[in-house]
């Protein structure tokens, strides 16, 4: 039971805020996300829950990230990070939803009911770390979070501005400190140091060709990438663009990974020449896509599917050279957004098993843990690689019989540090891609040449979803290699329609028909 003093403190603190009338909140794909001015009471509820989650887990550190990632500047959001840097356990999402919807004059009672329902030992310590992206509304929301944590007597550390993956990293470090699984130093500097040291080890004896232009979506990734570059005294020539965090409206505006992926074009601000390597982060730097323009100035995208195939093939080759391939189950996790050609390539050329999950990295992450080496990426560029305990042991304990085997083992070992295994991380993924391209001696054109994507139609956004599966299936069967689906966005007020087919015109046509069908099914949807 919560003490009367804590309940009183919660009630008093909560009454400073006003609950938006008639709004129902739901903890979704990426926590709570909406227009920033609606978020005060939601953030307050998340603060209360973070403390309870920590107490329930005997005082382990829990993370709270204030960000709306790829969404427009006027949105914001909040999500919880579990002790190993993973997304919040699914069962707790319903508790978050319950608290967020509690009337303010009853929130202390709902909190107390949850204490009983979840069976939280209130004498346990509670510890929370939090951070935010660069959105203007972030400081107000962090103030609200602070009020909830103070009312419930939670010990907390404010890490100020961070990328989402940096916060996940810190949470994992905090909870593994002093154990044999210590993940790193729980600080921003510790994060950079781990990336820089491991990158240097992977890069021993190989050179990066050419330069890389990185579009930072005018988000928190910009200043953080600059910090990383300062410490990376290797010949990696990175040109940083779209790193304006002063003008709040520029965030994700005509730039960033989501813009590049959905519009299938480079940000207008990009000045890179033909065949130059380019990459885009999203607003909180957990997504990464690569691209370039070819000799005829045609835009070429290298998205999450491409990063997954690149990483899986490289790690597979290293495992073979290291003589441990037979001990490791390597697999790839994708969603329905994966281009059909990438799925074919993984199955037929790389000969690796694939698991397909629902959208949302939390689903992919859990599926990846079923492999010794689980490579998971959403097509939007959100993903990473996980290594099981068995994989880590095989890499560490195998006695090399030749210099080549030794080098492969060293490289694998360094990759386990370079890759942020807690969560998809654009900065870590970027160094991974750079390292692999350097090892293979590949330009982006050679990377693209590994297989040919099936043409897809750019996503269209409709308001409100509808149960149209039968109709969509009948539509897609009319197109050669046609595949299409519609789903409600978990982060925006929209229905997303995906379509691919053997030719671009067929894909466009299919997308239009499915979008129309969604509209006719009783919605007044609009294309964005
Ligand atoms: C979030 C999730 C991603 C997911 C995306 C889907 O991305 O973290 O795993 O792919 O939402 O968005 P929607 O449901 O709108 O299609 P992020 O980068 O915005 O946090």
C-alpha cells in the first residue's frame, strides 16, 4: 500500500495539471505520442509508473525518454525503458494506459490500486534515469516528470539531452555495473568511448573510402554525432548536415530518415555528388537509412532491409572464418514492410532463417533473442543485432588456429561492443555499416547490387483504419508480385498503406486502389 503521505503528495502534485477533456490515452508502439500540449498528465502518470516499475524490480534503474522521434516538431512523447535497455514489458503497457487515463482527483487511488494489483513492495528503493530530445516542449515535460518522481520519493538522475539509444545504453550500464555483464560506463562519454574503441578494433588493417554525409534531421543526433566525431580520430570523413537544434521548427522538416524513406528522395539540403555515401538519422537517432544518387542522378535507397542483409552476410562470413559457424544459429527478423526481394535474398542467397513480426522494434527485439545472432531491422532503418550468451562464449573461448581465424574472432568480439545490443541505435549502426563497407571494399553502388528491390509505392497516409483485409488481398492478387497491406499507425493519427509489385507503375496503381478502398470503407481518409 502507498503511504497516506505519498498519496497526498501525488494528489497535490497532480492538481497542478489539467487533463485534456475527452482524450483517451494508450501506451502504443512507441509509448505515448501526441501533440505536446496534451502530454502533461500523461508524463506525470509515466513518472509514477517508472517508480513503481523500479520498486517492483527491487530498485533496478528504469529509464524514461521524452521524445517523439520522427514526428513533427509540435508533437512529443514519452516511453519507459526496462533494466536491460529494452522496451517496457508488454504487461506494464496496460498499467501505463490505466494511470494515464485516471482522473486527476483519483490518480493517487489508481496508483494505490496498482500497487496492490502488481504487488509492489513499497519499501524497495526506486531509481529512474531520464533524458529528452531537443524539442521545445521537452523542458516543460521533464519538469512534470520531476514532480511525479519527487512526489513518490524516487531517486533520479536527469541526463538532459540524449539520443534515445544513449538513454537505453545508460540504463543497461547502470543495472550491470560491477557485474560480469557490465555493459559500459553509465555516462555519455562512456557511450562514445565504447563505440570509438570497438570501431578502431574492427577497422584494424582496413580503410574507409570516400566521405559520408550524415543528415541529422535537425535533432539531438546532430550534436551527439559531433561529439562522437571528436573522439573518433580515425580517417573517417563525416560531413554533418541538418544539425540545427536552435530553430525548433526545423526538426524532421524536409530531412531525416523518415522523410528519406517515405518520400524516396534525399533531403533538398543535401549537396552530395553522384555515388557519394549519404545517411540520415531520425529525430532521436534510433533510425538510420543510407542512400546515394547514381551516375544518372537517380536516387537509390539503402534502407533497414539493406542494413540487415549487409550485417547478416558480414557476420555470417566472419563466423565461418572464425570456425564457429556451426555453433551459432544466425537469423534475421523483419516485418511486413520488408521488401520481398530482401526476404528472398536472405533465404536463398544467405540461406538464413527469417522471423516476421508485427511493426514495432519491441516485437523484433524479442524475436531476435531466439537466435544466437539475431539481426533485426525494420525497413524504416530501426534495428540492431543481438548476441546470445552462447554466441558471446563461442567468440571469447575459441582458440584460434591461424592468424586469419584470430583476426575473425577479434573482429567479432569488437562487433559485440560496437553494436548497441540494447536497442536500435543510428550512431552505432552507422559505424557498423562504415566498417562493413570498408572490410568489403564496397561503394554504396556495390552494396545496392547485392539484389534488386521490388518496386514499391511510397506510403500514403489515411485517417482512420478499416478492416479491409479481404479486399486488399483480392486487389493485390491482380498484380504481378503484388503485395499490399494497411495498418493504423502507432505513432501518428493515420492509416499507412504499403504496396509493392513487379513494376513501379503497378505498385503505384495498387497503392492507389488500396488507399481508395480504405477510404470507401467508411472513412473520410486523405492522402498526406
Ligand atoms: C516507432 C517504433 C518503430 C516503428 C514505428 C512505427 O518508431 O519505435 O519500431 O516502426 O514507430 O511507426 P508507425 O506505427 O507510425 O508506422 P520511432 O522511430 O518513431 O520511435
